[in-house]
């Protein structure tokens, strides 16, 4: 009888080890998902603040035309971050490319405005 109980104990110990490996994989998956979620939230907050800054520049531009370069730079940055958010969060390839291209055009225009060309 003693031999049977020791065999059962060995089986139980082996099953516990398998469960521990599964738990480690699940914890790693959960950690990865949380990191991705945190990155998405940070990027959305950055997009929100850049949008607010762009709106401030729009209002300033209505009264003072000399802030055009600042408006173009803030709008270009907003479009770049929006493109990144579309790529990461929404997985829209067409809009990502569109936002990047518009951001690039505005960045070039901002540089030309600053240089006075």
C-alpha cells in the first residue's frame, strides 16, 4: 500500500510543474497585453494634447499670421501621431499612409516657411 501512495504523489508533483509552466506563459501574455495597452493609451493621450495645441495655434493664426510655422509643425506632428495610432490601434493601412504623407507635406511646408522661401 505504501508503494501506491508514493506513485500518486509523484504524479501530482509532475502535474503541478506543468501547471506552473502554463501559468508563466499566461503571465507573460498578460504582461505583453498590458504593455501594449499602456502604449496605446499613452499614444492616444499624446494625440489628444497635440490636437489641443494645434487648435490653440489655429486660434492664434486667426489673429496673428506669424504663427503659421508653429501651426504647420504642430499639425504635422499631430498627423504623424495619428498615423501611428491608426497603425497600432486600428490597423488601418490606407489612413496610416495618408496621415504620414500629409504630415510629411506639412513638415516640408513648415521648413520652407521658417526658411522664408
